[in-house]
């Protein structure tokens, strides 16, 4: 076998060595460039991720601030509505008290109401017409107040929902 190798001229051995060295250097350089490219790409992806996370965080903070402002606005509107309802309730209660005082001062008006409604219901139940009307007035007043508060709360809830939906 060595005899066959001795037939190959020396310059061919040199050329073969140079070719093998160039191939080895090319493989090394290719791997080195691939590693450098991966490092550059990883750094670029990390930088883009940090930038995207910072933008998302800023957007979240901005949305939280907007939502807090909208909630404060809705709460303010609800408070105004509740104050209006409370004022209306007080006015209604005052009108009912004035009516009750007027009715008590004018017995003919009380008897006219008793005749137009159920005349004997007060006598059968043991409760006078004045007591029954007073309790009915209180129930009506309570229902009116509850309805107004529910309406105000519903309006505030719908405004909050519309603020979240962006409508």
C-alpha cells in the first residue's frame, strides 16, 4: 500500500493538504458565522421583545388611567343622580305630608275618599282609613325611591359597560 502512495507526486500531497486545510477552515468559518448570526438574531429578538413589552406596559397603564377616570365619571354621575332622586324623594315626602295635613284639616275630603274606595274595609280590619292611607303612602314612597335608585344604578352600570366596550 505504501508503494502506491509513493507513486503520488509530492506536490499532489501538498495540494491535498492545502485543500483539506481550506475545507476545514471553511467548515470552521461557516460554524463561526452561524453562531455569530444566531447571537445577533437573539439580541435583536430580545431587544424587540423588551420594546414590545414596554409598549404593552405603557398601554396597560394608559388604559388603567382611562378606566379609572371613566369609573370616577360614572360614580360622579351616579352620585348626582342619587342626589337628584333623594331631593325628589324629599319633595314627594313633603307633598305627602302636606296632603295628609290638608286631608286631616278637611274631614269632608277624607269622607269623600272613603266613599269612593272600599267603605267598610277599615272597619272590618280594625284599622282606620287614615292609618291605611298613611301606610299605603309610605309603601308608595318607598317603591318610588327604590325604583329611582335602581334606575340610577342601572344607568351607571350601562354607562360603565359602554365605557369598557368603547361604544
